[in-house]
């Protein structure tokens, strides 16, 4: 099923080995300098002996070293000549392993599901195929039992998602996380998709220009007049920003003026600020993972700051926070998940993906406040067992559930074909 015709005598591409996303990211997370690896990979390039796998690893390392644009450019150059890769797992694949084909897009490192973390186990053989518009897919495709789309709904992935959607009806294996549903995961449209669910709040995102916000800051126009009745306090961030970049709580016009003075962007997104502080004044942010319609606890960040992030919440340094997160894990099914069963069930139904994540909190009324839903959040087991000994058990539970879902879909397809 090529996207365009290959030459008859052109050999079918085979997967090329690479170090891979999980191994390199784990090095960075553990504080290992990536510069020696970058130098080794560059030496291969300079010597003319670099493989496409080396090139893709170089692209990732370059991005992790803070040169995102340069790293992406290297990746695009590599993918122009080769699109099939196999990562060197810590465990390796056993004979008769489940063969998983992941469909990725040529985009920034955080815009494909980091599936290597989810499938780093001996019973799985993972191959990643980058779908690049204008470049034919391998024909035949590599042998596989099940396929999952790991590209996100971002600008750089739209062409790949469109191509996968075109081929989906004739794909030769079960196809999970269909591209049509991934394209519904948009920060601007998710509040509309999830509107009207009892016990669930998804603050609407309103796009405004610098000129419009400046008029509010100067008192020329009321905020409510240009922002669908919105009033202070609000949150603002540059349009397209990720991972909290430029995110700020703004209490009034003066604070808005200060915010604009500190930013260079021209386009912003504002939302109503929802106070999710608990009675003790701390903010609790939850990440849930939905696998085959079932929610699982992934982490719980407990922070003194309203914009709680797990990596900055000081979880590893606080035994009391660790105890609370561990309790959240152990009681999730008959606690948090049961308490929010009705809104979660409806949310999962409307999203309709086989795998996705939910970042959320609870407001003063106990309702669920959804900040973000996506399919590319990093779900990992990189935390130290010495500092956070309870987390590995929970992560293994998620990994086992993910692998079980893929195995079930593959076996279901075999039974249906019999």
C-alpha cells in the first residue's frame, strides 16, 4: 500500500537499529552528559559511516541538548532516505514476540507517543515507521501483528495523519489510535467535544492577539467584551507553547500589561483560571492514562504552586508527598476512579482513542478539571527506586495493560480471520 509507486528494482527497506528514544532520554534524566554521545555520532557522520539509525539518534540528542530546530532538521534529512527503525531495547525481544508497528510523523521529539517506554519488555518486538508525505511506504510492510498510530495532532503531523487515514480502511492489521480520532485532540476543540458532562470542567481556550490584550491592559476594552464574557483572574500563554512555556496567572489589567511587556509573541491563548487548591493550600495535579477504555493512575504532583508539574513539585524530597501519591495509586480504583466514574466514562467514550492521557485536578466542589488530553505525554519508569520506590510497581501495571491491549487486538484479528 505505497503512498506513491516505488521503482520495480528498488529493494524493500528493512528496519535499521538505533539506540532509541527511551535509552537516550533515560541517560539525560539520570544526569548523564549527552555531549560524548553527540561527539561519537558526529564522528560517524564526519567519517561517512553513520547509519540512518545513528542519524536519528543524533537528531534526538541534538534536540535534548537544546538545539530543537537543528535537531529536527537532521531528523528530516534522515527520514528523506530511510523511514524504518528498530530500537535496541534494554530487554530485547524473545522468539515469537508480539510484533508491533508504530506509525510516527516527522515532528519534534515530544510529538510522537514515547512508545518505547511502554513496550520495553521481552514479549514485544517494536518497529517504528515514519510516514512522510510524498515518500512511499515499504511494500510490503514489515511483518507485524498490530499497528498503533503514535503521531500527535500538531501542524507537522497533519500530512502523516491524513495519509494514514487514507490507508486505514485497507490496513492489513488492527490499527489502534486511529488518525481521525487523534485529529480531534486539539486544545481549542476539546472543550467543545467534552461540553455538558456533569462533574467535568474543561475551561475554554480563547485565542487573542497582542493588540487585543493590550487594549484590555490599557483599559480601552473590557476583557469580557473580547473574550466571551471572561473575567480576571485568567491564565495566558503564547499560542502553540508547550510544557508550561510562557504560562502565567494574571489577576488584573496591570498584571496583564507586565506580562505583555515580558513576552515577544503576538498571539496568545487565555483561559479562565480555575482555583484547584485543596483545603491545605496545596495544588494536586493528576495524570491519568486510559488504556482500552480503562483509566489508570500515572502520577500525582503535589505542589505549593498553582501550575504544578511533577518534575518541579519536590516529590522525591518529601516523604509525606510520596505517601500521598502511593496511597493515590493503591486506592485509585475504589477511590479517585470510582468518585469520578460518571464524568470519566463519558469523557473516555467521547475521546474514543485506545490510548491517551489526561492531566487534571479537582476543584473546590470536587469536580474534575481537565487541563489537557493527549497521546504523547511521557509515561515512564525513569524515577529512582531509592527515592520513589512505589512508582515502578505502578508503571509496570500500566506497561502490562498496554501490552495486553495490543496482544488482545492482535489475537482478536486472528480469530476473526479464521
